[in-house]
């Protein structure tokens, strides 16, 4: 059977929204390659007339912008936190999917209800706790606490429910330790869910603003997002630097997106992945 | 014999401990960074705590009284509620529209889907900057465009009303792709027999949408409604880089106000009271929607 194509008009309509989502981003990226005079001309053009790397050079030359450190910190935080997230969310998902124990329903309810306590709303006491625990102004504060995500646990639980119990039982009869069962049966079988948690976690941590804001003080420990926010001051905004650094900050996301596009779409579709 | 029994007992004990051990890292983090702060927040809200080196003093309901009598404080909460009331339906129907476009047999569908989704990958902070750069007063691309078209420049982000609606627009731009994907999954799971039956009954496009598609989306609709609503309630980094709450507090929403109150003005007690009220509002919103759906038999 031949598949019918959508009408020409539908295609036009679809392409209209493609431009709607794409052009604003492209305009900013192109602006990052414009010279100072072009950035502030009376009627801006979409494309740069003379492409220049001045704005990017500015990020390197001016010691006020610790661009290199910020990028490095962002990578450290995003990668480390993702590793932690994968390990602990898989463990919790396993416990909730494959064990019956006292309080299991309550724990599941607690996990789901933490979704209703958004970090943004309770950031004041969280900032106190971070200080009390001695995590203030360390990258640990950006790595460990955000790694526990209710959505990650829930996704893993739902996924592991589909693994047959017999697999685990027979390993147990063979005398395998619980940790060994986890490592050699659960983890290999959970790979698709692990991939989903990993790429979402990487995106969330890379784009995080609120955790760094309440936990970090020294500019040398800023993440890229926090660095960006300090560049846009209340009265003066260093647009030349901002456009360049914003463009840089989108590159890792673009790479991750191009590679894992399918996982992102499936992750959202299946669980509504939510930080 | 006795020894064997004992080791069996300890085996049972260990078996019972296993799930708790597996759960412990997560539970520790939740306990320390979500549950404890929530309880602390409730306590702070009854004190005049001003942060570092200060002893919190119990002042009873004073913060809450201030919250509900001071028009500025309450204004930020009301403004947030308005924002949710306006933005939620727009995001909801726009993402549904995009999902409907994408389930059509389009040429190059994967690329189209990817571009619709792409803004979701950009941080709220950068999204705010992107649109500030475009809508920036007098010299932005938007005003340049109006000028070229002969419409003449307008006051953009310096106009309170324009700024407020821009927040609605920018939020929608940045998050529609996300909810679109959830709608798509739901649309694709509707059995095609339902459409065939409707077609045989002579239902036109619109009738099919109204009587087949829309009702079938019920569970997805509920989830999207709640998730998107919660996301708008806690809007913050986006406005921080886009409008900074201005002009004249027009885009001052609850979370930004809580942050400013706590960290710039050091009124942690008052900020905590606002947090408690916001949590209560989010809970009423979420549980209320769930309860309503349950009564209608949707879940």
C-alpha cells in the first residue's frame, strides 16, 4: 500500500513553524560573529556582513571572563553528576521494581510527591543546608544533590518491571550476591533506561542555573550558565561577550542532541522526563 | 543445627535489608536536600530570621500577615497565578497543534520534529537572552524589522504589558516542543480503527478531532496540564535573563521575588513564608487536577 503524503499546504504550515523555532537561535549565533559596529547598527541585518571572531577573542583576552574554567566546571559537573545519577537511580529503581518490603508504597509516594516541591521554591533553606554540610562553594554541591531525580527513579522502576523475576531468582539460587545480581543482570538489562537517564541528566546539569546560583561564590568555580548570568548586569550588558558565550554554551547540547535525538524524544514520550 | 538456623536468620535479615540499602543513597539526598529544607522553610516562615549569624526569633503569623496585606508581596504571587492561567492553555494547545502537524505524513518529518524540539535543549537563561537580544528596545532585530516594514518602532521590553506577554510568548517558544512530544506519543497510540469507524459514520475532520482524538488524549492531557502548570509556577531563570522582573515589576514572579527577598534583602523569614504559600498553591493545583480527573473517571 502506498502511503499518502500530506498536502502542500500542510507542508508550508509545518515549515513556517520550523522557521519560528530556528530563526531566533540562528540570529543569535550569527550575531556572535558580527563586529561591534554591526551589533549596534540602527537596522540590524540577519547575517553578518563581515564575519569576525572578535567577540570570542574578547572572552579569552579579558581576564574577567574565566571562560575556560567555566566550560571545564560545566563539563565536570555535568559528567560527574550524570554518573552519580545513573548509579543511584538504577539502584533505587531496582529496589522499587523487584522487592516487596515494608514501606515500599510510602517510599514511592514520597518520591513522587517530591516532584511537587520544586527546588526553585525551597532554595532558601537548601542554601542553608549546603552551608551546614560544608558543600558551599564546592562543585560537589552541584554534583551530588541534583543527581537524585524522582523522574529518573520512576523511569527506571517502570523499565525494570519488565525484566522477568525468574532471571533474578535463578541467579539468587545459584548463590550470587545481591550486588553481583545488580551488576551482572540488572545493569546490562537496563541499558536503554540508563541511556535515557544519562542524556537527560547531562542536559539538566549543563543547563542548570539555580543550583550554581545558590551554591557557588568564587568566579573560578562558576559554571557556564552562572558565568553567563553575571555577564548580563542590571544596567549594563556586555552583549558582544554574551552572544559569543551563549553560542558556545549551546554547542555541547547540539552535539548531544544530534547523536541522541531519538532517546530524547522517546524519553519524554514515555515518562515526561522532568528534573 | 543451631548455627545453621542462625545463619539462615541472618540471611533473611540481610535479604530484608537489601532494598533499603539500594534505596539509601537516593533517600539520603531526598531527605537532606528536599524534605529537611521543606521543613526548615516552614519553621523559618514563622521567624524573623535574617541569615548568617542571626538567631531566628519566633514571630508567629506575622510573615503571613505581611504577605497577604502587602500589595507588592502578594502582587508577585498573583502575577504568577495570572501567568499560569494565561500561559498554560496557550502552551497546551500550541503543543497539541505541533503534535498534530507532526503525525501527518510529512516529507522530512524527523528534521521537522528535531527543529520543533531543539529549543527545549537550550537553557532558560540563554533562551531569555536570545529573546532579549531580539526584542531589545529600539535597536533589536524586532524593532529594525518593524522599521523596515514601515510600521515604526515600538516600546518593547520597556512597556510593562509588552514585557509580560513576551514572557508568555518566550516560555511557549521554549517549551512547546517538549509537550508536543508527549502529545505525539499519545496521538500515535490511538487505535486507527476508531478513525475508520468515525469516517464510516461520516464524521468530518473537525468532528473526528472532537469526538475521537481529543477524548482519547485524556490521560496525556492531564499529565501535560499538570507538568506544564508546575513549570510555569516556578518560572525563574527565564525572566532573570529576559526581563529581570521589570519593567516596574511587571514580570516579577514568585520565585524571583523569593530569591530577591531572601538573598538581596536578607528577609529569610518572609521569603520562607512566600515559599510555603507557593508550595501550597502548587499542591492545590496538582492534587486538585488529579482529584478532578479521578471524579470524571479519567484515571
